[in-house]
C-alpha cells in the first residue's frame, strides 16, 4: 500500500532513535523519500517550519512534552498536516485522535493508518 502520490517528506516525532529509524524504514517502503526526526516539541516545530512535512508521525511521550503538543504547535503555524500517532501509550489518545498505531509497530497497520490520515 502506498500513500498519496504527492506526499514525500515526513517529520517523525520520536525520542527513541531506534524506533524513529524503524518508522523511517517502513515509510520509505511506502514511497516517502525524505525524513526529519525530532525528539521534542521545540525541535519538531523548528524542523517543520524549516522543511514543512507532508506527513507527521508522533509518539505520545517525548522529551520535554508530548507529540500532541508538538503537532498542535506545528499545525497552528502551518495549517493541517496529516498525522499518524505511533505510540505505546495509545490509551492516552484513543477517542481524541486518529489514526493511531500501537507499538510494536505492524508494517501493515502503519500503511493503513497513513492511508487513513490522507483521507481525513
């Protein structure tokens, strides 16, 4: 399954670098071609402003805050950007945010979540 044809750049908001690299590899298989990795809300906002993403993946708990805070800050500056939450804390997000992919990451669930993010 591939994502939206024009989507190429992803901002991965994740403070565990091995998980960030896993997300990057799985998204590269879906056709994304460039990536930034941020581990805090401040870094995420700075990276998004410097290189606006076509997609954001965000963990819930990150250095100095949450992925939700990072996404809200980015979207307040740049407008709507599709988001997929990739987290081991899905219980904190369910009912408020979609799509959500639980850790450990299933490649199929991540691909499906990305497709849903672009149809919202």
